[in-house]
């Protein structure tokens, strides 16, 4: 099987489970919005969840990335058994570190919440502290889930890790409707912990079949363990710097109007939907291949794969961003405005959505470009550039928050992300000279922008035209939005074909080949 087909099939598999996870994630957010709205209780829950999430991302988010290239080296040298022993030792060390962090964080919960959201009113602050102590076990179980995710991806298993996110969301939804009905927002917090437990445990049988065996052993002197942690340190620093975005937003938004933190959260979830569905799937699928090609010294192949993924990124995320900008208010109202989520919350979320959408292409591109550095075992450069980006984000946030309130924080995120994209691309091009082809990108970007402009006009026109034809209410509004999205998307796909995009033709050919293979298998 060729590299392109392997990546394409893996991307489809991940995209399917990512779609399921994202749909359940949306249902989770809709349930939370219905039960609690953009309120002080929701703000407290989000702040409380941020505390373990920030602590967690620093170690396990980086670890899941480092696992792939290191395990790939053991597999390439036919030393898989030794690799499993190494990662058993790493697992035990990480588990001890997470348990220690949990124990230390519990008595410090009040200080952690105050540092993260100093502007919260006293009652909201107390609730956030209580919820933080409930959700601190997330440190351990989500850490396990991320670690198992990296090990499975390193063995070319993508569906189950993606499905674990769907399981997590499903458990939280059930808990919100059951425990939440009895214990309120505290029931939702307990459900969040249970969801993380399920996300970790569901991956263990697959690891067992692959050869992973847990043993109560520690060996931090083994060269493989040392290499993992040497690579881990700069990535962990980079991930912690990325968390500075969240921390800055929480600190600044905590002093704004009630519901500002919630509005930013709901808007960000909408922006992350297409990124999580397509780009994370594409990046996860292509990363092991990038790693293997880089290990073999095939840098031109690495540059070609990155160039292709960046082009797909633009073709997928630019129309999504344009669609969210044009239809932001009806989309937010249709998805969330019911129960405790009122018109004020809709307006606040739509304003944040507009500003986040400006940076959607850059958010996705940064994921792919960073994977390129990691495939080359360069974990330091993204850290340095991200640190510069965080400073840019902080300055822009302080400038824009006064005229635009919470939406200014979202716009600052988007503008800083574009700065990061430019720096990452230029720096990676110095390592991979064939990646930098400005003459090819200029006409490509202009043609895709033209197609997106026509998409925007058609989507808005369809939505306005159908307003007088359909009855008001949930189903009527759903049909209007569905028609606008489908009509605009259909026109966009036709324009890609008409304008001669090779990427569209590649997807079409690969899709036809997959269909023919399936039909042949059925006939046999």
C-alpha cells in the first residue's frame, strides 16, 4: 500500500471516530448549556476543570507525542519486546508523578483556583475550589488515556484512541442527566472523572494484545527511558507554554461579565470541531509516516507529505471558518439557546466565535507544522517560537480586551496563532528546503479564497431566502441551517473541481478505489 493511501485510510478511520466523539462532545456541551447556561456555575466548572487539565497537559500531552518516534525506532530495529519494557518503566514513573501531583494539589486547590481566576466573585470562587477537589483524579486517568493513546498510535492503531474520546463524552452526558439532576454541577464534576476513567480503561485490551504487560518495576537508568525524558522535557515546556493561552484567558475573563468564560469555551468548541474532525485526524495519521521517513533520512518525502497536509488543511478549514463567520449567530442559537442558555449568552458566544474563526486555519496549521518538527526529533524550536507567540498573545489581549471585552481575548488568540504559523513555517522550511514554495502557494491560496467567497455568498443567501418559506422553531431553523451549509458546501466542492485542485481529484480517486475494493470483497 502506498504512503498516500495508508495515510488516507488512517485519516478516514480517525475522522469517523472523531466525528462520533465531536458529535457527542457537542451533545455534552448542549446538555451543559441547557442545564446551567453561560452562568457563574458553568464558569466555576470550567475553571475547576482547567486546574487539572493544565497540570496534566504539561506532562502527558507531551508524552503522548514523544512515544511515537521513540517506539518507532524500537520497531524499526526489531526490538519491540525491549520497547514494551521501556514503556512499562515510563508508565510507572509517570503514574507515580501524577499521583504525587494529585496529593500535593488537593490542599493547594484554593490557591490554584485563585491564581487561575482571581476575578471570580467569592461564591463562584468557593464553588470552583470545591469542584477542583472533586476533579483532581482526572490527573491520573486522563494521563493514562493520553499515554495509551500514544502507544496505540505508535503501533498504527488509530480507531480505538479516537473512540475513547467518544466514550468519555458519552459517560459525561449520562452523568450530567443523572448525577447532575441529583447533585447539580457537582454531579457533572463527578461524571467528568468517570468519563476519564472509561477513556483510559477501554484502551487496555488492545495494548495487551499488542504485547504491553504491566509489571511493578522501575528502571530510570535504561537508555530508552532516558531518551524519552530527554525528548519529553522540551515538549513538556512547549505544551505548558501553550497552556498559557488558557491561563491568560481565564485570568482576564474572570474579571469580566458573568458568563464570559463560558462564552469563550462554547465558541472555542465550535471552532475546534472541524479542526478535531479533519486536521487532528490527518495529523495523527500522517505523524507515524513522517517519523519513519525522517528516521530513514528521506527529507524530501517528509517535505512533500507536510506540503500536502498543509494544502488539505487550507481547503478544509478555510471554508469552515468562513461558514462559521457568516452563520455564527444562527448556529449558536440553534445549538445552545434553550433552557438556561438565553439570548444574552447567544450574543456573547457568537461574538467570541467570530473572533476565534479568524484564526482557524492557523490553529490547524500549527498542529501539522509542529508534528513536522517532532518527526525530525527537533522539540526545541517549536518551544522557542511558542514562547514568543504567548508574549504576542498577552500584549494583544491587554490591548483588545477593553474595547471588545471577552471577544478581544478570542481575537488576540487568533492573531497570535497567525504569527506562530509564519514563524513555524519559515523555520521548518530552513530544515526542509523543498517545503518552501511560495510561487505555488500564492495561486493556490487565491483560488481557494475565491471558492470560499462564493461559498459565503451562497450560504448566507440560502439562509435568508428560506427564512420566509419554513416555519419558525427548532425543526424549521435546523432545515434552514442544513440547507445553507449543504448548499454552500456543495458549491464549494464543485468549485474545487472546476478550478482544477489536484487535492480534490486525489480524494476522489482514492475514494473510488476504496469503494471498488469494498464492492469486490462483497462479491467474493
